[in-house]
């Protein structure tokens, strides 16, 4: 196998990990629902910001918050529906990681990559991770999470004591996720490679259990 062929197989694994692309592979109905969800998410996120910063209307603020949470839940449910539909071996009630592993292995096997090849690609992605870590920097994500996020939160709850209390309580569940998302976006490739190695290793563990 040449270096170019190895890279091409690695791209197949990356594409399998990225999963089903709704705008590329989905039906017309899938695309309409996906676009509608994103539009509604943008609308209610904007409305939530406006009701906190420019309006003094608790009812409007509460409605926007409830709608925003519902949209987030609906998007997650829609993603799980797509995963279930596109996975031949979908185990009802199983962990999300288990069903995704089934989907992931189905896709890479269709590209000619079997479990006997997993160690090769584990070493490939581990090597890529080591190279990335040589140039790893955290300045942007650190600045956004420690400086920008607190400023935005202070704008949202400025001069609104009750809303500040509600946001503080909800923040226990929401803010860590937002910070994780920022870090995930800043280090997307690194996280992706680590999770690919995780799923390849898990596939090998299952194979050893079957023997």
C-alpha cells in the first residue's frame, strides 16, 4: 500500500465517522426538516437575546427560552432518528456509542476496511494526533471561554435580578456544554481523530470478546 492509498482509506474512515450528511445524502424531506430546525434555532436564539437585552418582558423571555430548549431537543431527536434509519443493526435502548459503532463499522466495511486492518489505522490516526499536538495552541478557545462568555452572560442578565437567578441555575447545565462546544470547534480535528481511535479500539475489543 502506498502513502496515497493509505491516506485515501483514512479519508474513508473520516467520512464514515462524520456520518450521514443530510444536505448531501438526505431526502428532500430530510433537507427541509434540517433547514427548518436551523432557521428556527437562529430565530429563537436571536429572540432570546433581544428579550434579555432590549425588552423588559418576562413572559416573552420565558416563551423564547422554552421554544429554544424545545428546538434543541427536537434537533437531537431528529439526529437520533437519522442514525436509527441509516444503521442496519440498530439496538433499541442501547447506548448512543453502541449504535454509532454499528453504523461506523458498517460504513468502513463497505469501503473494504475490516477489523483485521484496524490496528493499522489506529496507528495512523495516533501518529496524526501526535503531529497535531506538536503545534497545539489553546489561546483562542481560552480567550473565548474565559473573557467573551462572561461578557455575553453579563449583557443577557443586566439589571434583571430574577432572570439572572434563572440563567444562573440553567447555566449549571448549559454553560459547560457551550464551553465544550467552543473547545470542540477549536480542536475539531483532534477530537475527531481521538474518537476514531476510540471506536476502532472498541471494535477490536468486541472482536476479542467474540473469540
